[in-house]
């Protein structure tokens, strides 16, 4: 079940999409709960879902 954000709204879309990408329920809840802090959270739980392999499948060129 998606986590409610501090404003009381459920961010179902982020939760649903992360689950579709294979995220665990815990990781999807963490990321969806902090959806307005993408830059700050980029070093955390979202790295477990948006891996290098994910971006390789999308065709994003590597910068290193």
C-alpha cells in the first residue's frame, strides 16, 4: 500500500511506476513519500531502482 505523504495525499503514480520497475514495497514507499525532494534523495533508495542497467536499456549514453 502506498505511503501517505506529509500533505496527506497518496502519490500513487510514483509508487505504481517504481513497483513496475521492480522496486520492493519498502523502497517504493520511501521514494514516493519524498517525491518533492528528488535531488536530495538521489543518493538514497531510488538508486536501488534506477540503476546503470536501467539507463543502458533506455539508451542513455554514459558520461564516463
